[in-house]
């Protein structure tokens, strides 16, 4: 008995580079999703680069991401407020120059596909509800538009390479970001009195 061949038409996995919100904001968003009976794609996250496909192996992709992210310092993300587009409700984040430059650098990882909202169309955000039906949009919007998140900004100290697998987002690798240079000199050890 022979093993059947692997299907050649199987879709390639989708990878993303994401920043996770702090626990306070993550918990708040998940409780809100539960209360409103809505979901985003996976756990709340900020895409630094939207889902993409690549022929690179996982090891090659991690190496390519490491090269692009080398020297990236931790950065702050400002939350601007609630936004709504057809079928989606999200917390929009400010596209600061540092985040724009980081996003643009991640687009050089490849070869890889580009998503519709990469490049000039990139809008950093945290999705609350995805795939909202037209009749439910005004009801959900009324329920969230005046809600204030528990934080107005957060610091990103690591980025994660994720892969979508059977509808679940799996973290493949975490890239700690370097902290800003500390202007305070480190204390020196004093010699004991003789």
C-alpha cells in the first residue's frame, strides 16, 4: 500500500508580524468581544505587517525577520479611538513615523506576497469585530463608540512572527526589541575603605 501524494493545491500558510497589546488592554478587548459576541482574527494584536505568504522555510523566514528587525528599539503606540469600515470595528492606532518605517522595512522580507492594506494603505489597529453583518454594524457601533479603552498608549518591547494554521494564530518566534539607550551611567563599584 502506498501513501497518497500530498495535495499540491493546499494553500500556503499565512504569516504575520504582530505586536501584542498589554495585558490590561488585551483582557478588556477580549471581555468586550465576549459581551458583544464578536471576534477578530485570533487574539487581539496589532499587525506590523499584514498576513503574507512566502516560499521561505520557517527557519529562513525567522532569519529574514531577524535581519530586518535587527537594531529596532522598543516604541510606543498611541490609540486614536474607535473606527468602523464595512464589516470591521477596530481601535485605530496612530501611524507614527517610527511605526511607518518599521512597517516599510518588514515589506522587504521575502520573497513574499503583499496584502491589500500594506504600504500606503497600512492602518495600524486592534480589531474588535471582523465579518460584521450589515444589519449588526449600527448596533455594534452604538455599543462601542463611546467606550474608552483602559489605556491610551502602550509600549511595544517585542514583535512576534505568527502563522495561521487551521483558523488559529500560532506564534512561531518572538523578537525582543532593544531598549533606548539609558542616559544614566551605571553605578560603579566602590572599593572598601582600607
